[in-house]
């Protein structure tokens, strides 16, 4: 039997073992140690941030960013709707209310048009958001210039959720470095992984030091254990940071591999009627963390959902595009601002989109098998 092909599996090399062995040899096993500081410094240098704090997850990074912005019960946070729930869960942790902003067709990320309308309406109501969480999907930055202009006009800080876009570039700058805070994820399926982990970056070093304090149970500087504020157990361990250091060394190589995988999918499938791929935003360079495509149900003999099922039946892991958060049962009573009166871009992408296996360790043979399975299914007549 053919081995299952996964969507985005970890891709481990030789550098990681060197740093893990070093942690064992020096007995830095507890969640402190030199790898943590080194990983923070190396990641900050790579993306061009002033500093970074290594954490247990990207979700923890968003949570700390909200704490640092003093988000509390009764506040409103504008959030990208087309994303995973972890982008918004920390808003609920803080007792704040998410308001969901649609995507735009040019980047699939937050729609500046929808954001502008939402901000204008919020100003009229006298209740502007405390922050805006912009999510960068599938390895690509949002179109940040108009979003920054809007948020600067209303003096609203941005938290940039770059969990999926480490290594992406927008107009010469790294994804995750445009807002007051940026966050990255090192979950097992991300472009580089620490098994589980995340990073908070910012130009504000004082705020990052406060994040570090909150992430280590907010222990006061006293001989005994003393706590004046509530903190969290959010720090990354030294061993996992060592894995991250090894992965960071090959990040550019992995970006190149994933972009080549996208290019092969594109060359093989773009001419098929009804097939479109996630566009690359003007001025941006995507990592193509995942190759994402849409299928026009009015043209194609197969829907996106049917193709996902077909691929899975052939041992190929595929996933639909994220279900928008405003469509999730848990958020059914929350406000949503569409791209336009007639266009709900995130809903359309969810209905017609899917992600294909894109791991940097995907073999040429396996990708050829995936492409052949897709072509074979698309060549069949529509099933009634």
C-alpha cells in the first residue's frame, strides 16, 4: 500500500539534533536555558524585529499581546474572519468581544474595504476597537499598507497574526513586523517547527520584557515566591528552542522548496477550466506554506469538498479552506463586516477552496501522484 501523504508534515534535519544534544549534555532540560535566548535573538534578527519572546504557542503570544494592550471585558477587537479559532480565542479569554472582518480577493486576507466600513461605523457608535488582529493566511502577508493607514488614522494598534507566514515578505519587510506586536507559530505543521511553540515579536523591548515576566507566572523579584499580578506558564522549553534554532537555519531552503511545489501544481493545473490558485498580493512574496486553490462549482465537474474526499480516499491528506469564524456556531451572534454588500469573500473561499499537500519534504514522485489523482477526478463527468 502507498504511504499516506500528509498536508504539511514536520521536516527535520541534522542541525536540530546538535542543539538537543547540547541541551542534554549541559543539563538544560527545564524550561530555562541558553537556547531560549539564542532562538529569540536569531528569530528577531531574521525578521528584523527589535526583540522576541519564545513561548509555548502562537495562541499564548496573541494572549500576551492582548494583555500588554490592556484588553479587558467590554472591549471590542476587530479580527480576520478567515482563520483558525486560535487567532480569536484569546480575545474571549480576556472577556472582550470579537467583531469579524471579511477577506479580499487579492490576498485572501483582511479586506481594507470591510475594515474601513467597520471603523467608520464604530466611530459613529463611539466604540472603536481596542485592537485589530490581522491574520496572514497560508504563507502570505495581508495588504498591510491600507490597513496600517486606517489603523493609524484611528490610532488603533495592530496585532499581526503571522502564525502561517514566517518568512513571507511584504514590500521589503517581514510578515509579522508591521503591527505593535507580531506572532509566529511553530506547531508541527508550520514551515518550521519546535514540535509546539510560538514567538512574540515587537519593536517595543519594554513590552516584550513585560511579556516575558507574565509568561513565567509573573513572579516578582523577591527571594521568596511572590506574585502581585496574574501570570501564565507560557515559556518555551530550552530543548524545544534548540529544535527551533536548528529549523531556523533551513527556513530559507524550506521556503524555496514550498514555492517550487506551488509552481509545479500551478503549471500542471492552472489551465484546467474552473481552477484558480491563491493570488500573490502586490508587493508581496509568499512562502506558499500551503498551496491553496479554488474550484468553480459552475464549471468544474467536482466541488472542492468532493475533491478533498477523493484525495483522502487515495491516501492524500487535503483540507478545505478555513471555515470563517463568523460562520462558526460559537460565534453565531457576533458582528461580521463583508467585503461589499454583494460579496462575502471568506464564505466563497470556504465553499470553493482547498489546500494541497505542500510539505518541504514532499517528493517529486508523490506530488506527481497527487497531480494525477486531481486530473483524473476533474476529467470525469459531473456526478448527479
